[in-house]
């Protein structure tokens, strides 16, 4: 009975998130340049996207192009111009997250770009993603004082799965990955290793082995993403329920929590040896951010702004205007905004009711009365000392909802990418 209730709750949560994503992400393409309306006294979070990869992995839907040295150099040039334009507009930033693609694909250009960002803005912390093939200690030493946290995409240490997701030949076997990683522990202040769980051929044993290896490597942080895919979109209710019935996702999540019980929780899927706020989900701690680069999203004043996907269009727009925006979303409805913020806070570990109410000028208990009632009945949350906490099942539910949120964003990316190909 408990399993059925949990399954139905997961099913409903996925449906709610999908519906919300479809209606919220009502995108309009713009013909005239627009400017962000933003608060100059605020410090926004800065995201920069480097959309190049040597090879593509089967599971990844991030915005990327096959690497070509000359195109990549031109792109970095446009990105630096974009930084200058953001400065001219009056932005300031304290935290920079560089994602991809493969940010370290051209280290010389990346160094120049981080140095410029640090010169222009009050950036104190820089976090950067990397593939396992760009983590040579000699190269990373050149980033001393420039990168504070490096998150490395491992995904799994299982050789068979690495072959299935097209990473074995490119990034090396489990053994090679382990050697490369152990060589750089301590070279960058914080190393974070990304794992993916719930691959279709993964067993509990395989997941435990991945976690055992990752713990032995002893990085400062570990992020365990549930496999994200758009398989539930356009899937019939019956098929969806069948998938959920056979799904190991909650079981796997419990294994992760058990194996990583000595780590602090950054959020429901990210773990730290020490509690730190530099984690992978820049949207969690920084709900308003500016995205620079091709295909990057910005979130300001309850709206999403989307940059050009096409590299030539990105470069042209940024040389002529103050930004490279090609599309905007409708303003999110207030209640949806509050639901989303509530989810982000819960995913982050707890919701301090009084602070939440102050921050968003709402009464949480009034505006989300039904949602809170249902979550309590379903044993997903409890209230203690003025805070709402997720139970273990509630934590898993936030993982499921965040997975669907990111899958929704992926669908949007796929739609936008199609628009540049057609
Ligand atoms: C955008 S990737 C960049 C990392 C780097 N390019 C690499 O592959 O090593 C950042 C992380 O997102 C996660 N990711 C990408 N696609 C995913 C998917 N479909 N499901 C779950 N996690 C995914 C992976 O763990 C990956 O390391
Ligand atoms: S997972 Fe990383 S390397 Fe693979 S395609 Fe995505 S961004 Fe590129």
C-alpha cells in the first residue's frame, strides 16, 4: 500500500511539474533588441556557457557544438565582449559558474575570460565544469586563484555503462578515470565529482560500487544526478505508471543517502565533506541570474531571457547590442513563482517559514494551503521549530520534481535548437 501511495505521489508530481513547465515556458521570439530591467543595487549570479565538446555523449541534451578551434576562439572573443557589455549596463556579480559543453576545451581563452570577469566585477568564487580529459594537474595549476571549484563529469565508473554512453573511448576506462582524478585532488580548492544514477542497465551493486570508488577518491563534493530524459513527455498514463512500477529510482536514492550518510547535504542530490554553498545548482541558491554565451538563460524579475543559439547570431547580436537575447518567456504567475521557490528551498534542505514569508511578501500557509496539507498527508514534509523539512520520501520527491524541471528546460532547449537548424 505504501509503495502504491508513493508511486501515485511521484506520478502526480511529475504531471504537475510537466504541466507547470509547459504553461510557464510560453516563449516569444523578439525582433527588436531588448534590455533587462534589473536592480542595480543587487548582485546577480553570473553563468557563462561554453558550448563545445570533442564528442557527444548519448544522454546529454545540453546546448553544444562539435569543437573547432577557430570557431571556439571567435566564441570566447564574443563572450568577453558580452562581459564588457554587461559591465556597461551596470551589472555586478559575486559568483561565477562556467558550464558547458566543455569549458576547459581552450584553457588559454578560458583564462583570459575569467581574468576579464574578475577585473570587471567583484567576483569572489568561480566554479567550472570539466570533462575528465581536461584535468591535467599541470594545466590546472595555470588556474590557480582563478577557479575555486571544479566539477568533473564522471557519470559512472562502470566500464560497460561508460561504453554504452559513449564515454569509454573518449575519457577512458574506470581505472583511467580513477587515476586522473586522484592526481588532481588538492590541486583545485574544491573538486566535485558528478555521478548519474538510474541508467537503464544499472543495478544496486553497480551503484554501490560507483559510490564506493567515489568515496575512496575523497573529493570535497559529490553530485548524484538522476538520469534526466524526456521519456515521460507524450507518454500515456498507463505506460508512465508501468515505468514507475518497475523503477528503482527511490531505491537507488536511498542507497545513495545511506552510502553518503557521512557527508553534509548541499541539496537533495549534492553532498559535501564540509557544508558549502558552492554547489552545482546555481538556480537553487541564486534564483536570479544572468546567463552569458550562446544558448544561456537568464532569470530576472520573474521572466526567462534566452540568448541566441546560433553562434554567428550570438556574435552579431552582441557586437550590435547590449546582449544576445532572442526570446523571452511570459512573466511567471505569482503562485507558480511561489511554488517554484518553495520547491527550491525544500530541495535545499528546509523552508524557514518566517524568512520565506518576508522574502516573498506572502503567507506560505495561506498561499500553498492545499499543497502543504497534501504533502503532510503523504508524509513528504514535517514542521519543526518554524521550519518545514522534507522527509526522506519528500527529499526524493524534490529530486523527482527538479529532474522534471531540468527535463522541461531540456525540451525548451531542443525546441530552440530546432529553430536554428530549420
Ligand atoms: C553539462 S555537463 C558538463 C560536464 C562535462 N562536459 C562532462 O561531460 O564531463 C554537467 C553534468 O550534467 C550531468 N548531466 C548531463 N546530462 C544529464 C542527464 N541527461 N541526466 C542526468 N545528468 C546529466 C552530468 O553529470 C554532467 O557531468
Ligand atoms: S556530458 Fe559533457 S562532454 Fe558529454 S556531450 Fe554533454 S557536455 Fe559534452
